[in-house]
């Protein structure tokens, strides 16, 4: 199988930015139902109103998932990725509220060969920003790529 | 606000196990739609049949999200958690296929005070297992808890 | 507001039958997410395999909800209903499995006036049947109707 | 199979309360789609504005379903329930509007043995309340439980 | 199989009108996820605010799909339709915004026999209107019907 | 606002192909719920088994919607499209069954200027193919594009 892109096409320091998406109440309710996370800070307006946040917050892992989707949809990597290996140093940096709009800045931060020349490992840092250009989440996403070998 | 549990109630070495859930085709299709991740390995049976996996795989981040939901639903922590701080050392250890059933083993691995006596930080290791008791994902989940102070 | 039908158009003993719908795994997973009912008999294939049923069952309240929807979609009552008052004597009569197809037989079993001549109360008995014509659920559905007065 | 709880653990007069959930427009639209109930009082803002309610109402059976889910999620019963037998005396007591937040008070009101000592029947009264502590729905939920025998 | 209605029951010039539905943010987000159309004009509040429309618009094909559903739900055609053949001259006439309410006016505009007397082809013109009675979409919907023959 | 692509970048005769997606039972059930189209040929296994098709078919308009989404996700047009104007000559050419995998071949078939030099109209022919390379649907999709002017 020929690939549209290869890990060789990405270099440490490369930066990409994605489209943005508004995180709606629908995202939050559908997320809760799909992932079984009905914590009242996300689902109970009355409870949330009494917290320091004053209103329902978006689930943190939903921000992670949307970041992965925004980067995938942007198509930077074509079909060069073989598998997702994991993530490191994931941190919520600021709360996301219903109606906020998020986008992702991606930076290639590491490239490593494997024992097979046609496979390489890379780490891409995903920084999620809101509509005020504030960083709301950051994590390092580790993937196995097809290499031209 | 009085809490049903406090971070004080958890100690390094404590182990909990959750209920299990079967990851269905519906989970995969709804996840793709919610998170915008339509990578063909998850969504295209014909493509997946030609990969070494031979069939569509479940999105890795969905396993992370289900693990978070299974632990939350188990109610171990009551309403003692204030906020999710992040995750470390997340690794996919084995592919999950449509129809597999996953459960989570949780171990408290770290407890730290903060500058405020009524708040503490803990790290819980989540190990996700399938119906053959194989580890499919592991990650360290970091949370801020209410402490009795 | 003129109405397409009135409670006057229904008489004790009238019988209606609806279209049918196959209850899919998607119905069960979406229902669980929307209503927060992840009981393992519905969601965990491994658990369900060890019960006397041998496989996952459809949530009973989902059968109730589908019955209400099938009757509403059939349009027997036009826009003559003002409000749903409640239900009585709801009983699960047989388990429903994923892939079963259900339909509803409706019988008008009671009609009562109210203190206002333009409003009446009726009770309709809904009997839900599967594709083998077995009764799987029955309940008496109580509604307030517009009357010609 | 050992159970985490048994019917023996519940006594007439016991009272439990659940978490709460805000009923959003997403709940209403997803409910309509899943259950085929598109009655204009729930789905058509223009129609609803002309009714005495003045705005779209939440489907009554959705309140029933959320109550079942809130009680199940609360985990009072562990895995002691074998099957749902039915419900009695279900009544809508007040309309629920989009954005209202509901919680459930549960009271054990009846316990009966069966011909098998390891199985018992119980009736729990579910009273659904909104954020103003008004009762919006009540019903008696009948279940078969594992008994220690 | 006997049919509740036949193509013979419809004549050129017949006009039907459907119920209405409010197009919510939930419709838009669920549509995007199901159909993979995350164009920022529909999904990104910040982007949409800078366009001449000033806010997010509803996906045009969703209006087509809702029109098909509103006509089907209205039940004019009973089970007389065998298959959907296609559509012609579909035009968006005005933007639809989140919160608008749409209804459909249907006019039978063409009837043709086929080589088989028990099958006929008809074209029905669907005109979708909003709550201000403005035409927002029009298309000609072509179906094969059962004929009495 | 600068655009990533312009209508000028597309010429009559240009051909593009998209990724593919498997149309699952989940797509069909979610589509029915979102668009209110519960026609038994799509939703009732027992009914469908008695038709010449022998099993449930995928809703035709869902194929249209997926085609629009596959082309949008492919990103050929960047953000050059201003608005969707409509579609012509849409025809179902073959039934699509649950589990079929569809992809789209796009051909630019017409380009027209408008009275404003910075706007142009184009017609793209979308041919939807299944996993056996059979054409299942075709339609001409008409869009307004940003032109370099």
C-alpha cells in the first residue's frame, strides 16, 4: 500500500494549526452519555452554579478528544500514521465552558527510528487554545508512522 | 459544602475495580461523530480488512474516555474530586476490537499535599483490561481532591 | 385552535395497531447514554452471557418509550391530546433481546369527563408484542384530550 | 455469583436520594429521535409558544427514564436487582421545562417474598423533584431482587 | 401485501402540509457528526460571526433531510411508496439559522405510468418554509409507488 | 479574509476521490432519529425480509449526506466555498445495505462567473460507489465559490 504521506515528511519544529470548533451543550451531553461521565460539575446547572466556576464546565477528556479529531481532520498527516502509541504530560491549563471555541497548535517535538526502517516514532505536542488565545490544555501525542525506509 | 468522601479516604496502594462495558460498533460510530475522528482504520471495513489487524479497531482515546467514565460511575471517590489536572504515561498496550469488553483496575500511586490544607493532589493508575484479562491501556490520572484539612 | 381529532372520536373498545420497529444494539447503547442506565445486563456481553438470559437484554423502560413513540407516530390521535397524565399497571411480560421487532396493539379502555366540558380523560391499554406475536409489555396510558364540548 | 447487595439490605421506610441532572434541549431532541416522539409540544417552538405552557416541554416519559437512570447510577442497590417487573401509579404532577434540573427521592414501600427463598419482590416509590423542590412525577417501581435466602 | 394507500390516491395539484420542527443546535451538532460535515460556518461560532450571516447556519442538506422526514411522518402516502428514485432542482432559497422552525408544503406535480401497471412514478414538489412563511428550500422528489394496477 | 483555495483552482474535468466509510446500523438508526424517517424498509427487519431486497436498506438521503461529508472532509476545496446553492439530477442507482462501504468520485462539470468578479458558481458531479465499485448514487452539486477576482 502506497501512502499519501510518510513520517519522513515531518521534522522537529514543524508547526501546524487546525480548524476550530465551538464546544456546545450538545457535545457535553452526548459525551456524558457515550463515556458514562455524569459528574455534576458537567451535568447539573444548580450544582455548578455553587462552585467557583459558576456554571457547568466541559469535561476535560472531551477537550483531549476534540484536539485529536481536529488534528486528524486537518489531514496534515495523510494516511502516514500506523497506530497511536499513547500520550504524555497531559495537563488541563484552564477550564473550558459551554460555548467556548477551541483550536489546536501542533508542534513536532521528537522523531525516533525503530528497529524496522519502515517504521518511526514521533511525538507531536498539541496545545489547545480557546477563542481568547488562552492555552486550555497541552499534551504530547506519540504515534508510529510509516517511513519511506 | 460537606463532601461524601475526601482525599484523606484514599491511600497509596489502595486498589479498586470497576464494572465492565462492551465496546460496540455504536460506540465507535458515535465517538467518531462527536470527536471528528473518521480515520479509516476505525470507520472503513474494507480498509481495515487489509491491515494487519484484519478488522476495524476501536479508537484509542475512546478507551481512555470509557476508563474515566467507568471509574466515575463506580463512585469510589464520591464527590471528593475538585478538578482533573491531567494524565501521564498513557500507553495503548493492545488493540481493542468492536465487541471487546473492558474494565478498569485502579491503584492509588501518589498523594501530595498542596499549599492549601483543604486541597490535595493524587495520582491514580488506571489499567484497562479486556475480557481475556489482557492489559489494553494504562495511564496515570492526576486529580485535585478536597481534603478534610 | 381547531384540532384534527378530538377525544370524542375514540370509544371504549376501539383497537388500533402501529407500525413496528426493530430494537437494535444502537437503541440500547444510545438509551443507556441518554438515561444513564448502564446496568451490566444491558451493556456487558460477558456478564449477560452468564445470566439465565444468555445475552444482553433491552432496557424495559426503552420498550415503554418505543411503544409511546410508535403510537404517537401512527397518528391515530391527531393533535387531540393535551397532556400525558400517567400510566398504570405497567408490566414486563417477557424479555426483549437485541434484534427483536416490536409493535403495539392499543385498546381504548376508559373514557371520563372532567369538570370542564372541553376536556376529557381517557385510558388506552398498550400491549407491546414481539415478532413472534408474544406479549412483552402491557400498560395503561392515561391522557387528557380536547373534547368538542 | 456472589452479589454486592441483596434485597435483604432494604427495608420498608428506607429513603435514598440521588444526584441531579439538568434536562437540556439535547436530551429532548435525542429522546425524540430515539423514541420517535416528535409531538409539537416538545419539538416546535412556535406551536409551544401558543399553548398555556408558553414554551416547549420535556417529554414526560423522559422524566421517568431519567429517574430510573439516576437511581441506578446512585448504586444504592448494587447488583442485587434481577429484573424490572413493572411500574404502577405513574403520574406527571407538574410540567418540566428545558433547563430544569431533576433529582429523585426513593422510598422502599413494599417487600414480598416469592415461592423461591432466594428471590423477593420490592416496590420502591420514586418521587422526581425539580430545582424548586416541587414534585414533578411519582411512580412505584417494582423489582425482583436476589435474597440471601 | 395489501397497501394502506396507492399511487392512484394522489393527483397532480394535490397539496399537503406537514407538522413543523424547530432546528436546534443539537440537530446541527448531531448532523455534523453523522455526516462528517464540520464546515466552520456550521460549527465555529467565532468564524460564523465574521461572515455576512453573523452566526452559525444550519447545514443545507439537513433541511432536505428534515423535509423528507416531515413528509414521511405526516403519513400522507401510507405505505404506498416502493422506493425513492431521486430529486431534481434542489435549491437553497434562504439561510436557516439555529432556532428557526421549518415546515413543508407538498404539491403533486407529475404522475407517470411505468411498463408495469402495478407501478407508477410520481414527482412531488417539496417547499420548505420557515416560521416567517419564507421559502427556504425547494426540490422535486421522485418516487416509485404501488398502483392498484 | 484570505482563503486557502479559490474557485479558480478548479477546472472542468478535474477529478477527485474521497476516503470511504462503512454505513453501519448505527448510521441508519441515528439518521432515522435525527431526520424522523422511520419507514419500515429501513427500521423493521421483519418487514424488510418480505420485500424483494430481503433486508433493511440504508436511507437514500443518508447516502447523499455522507457523500457531502466525505467530499468536505477530503478538504479539496479548502475554505473556498461560500454557500451551497443546490443539487440537480440526484438519482439512486442501486440500493445500499447495512455494512456496505461507500466512497465518492467528484468531477468538476461546470464553471460560471457571476455579476461579481469575486464570486463564481461551479457544479461538481458526485458519483457514490460501493465496495464493489458499483455506482449507487449520482448528483450534481452546485456551489458558490470565492474567486480571486
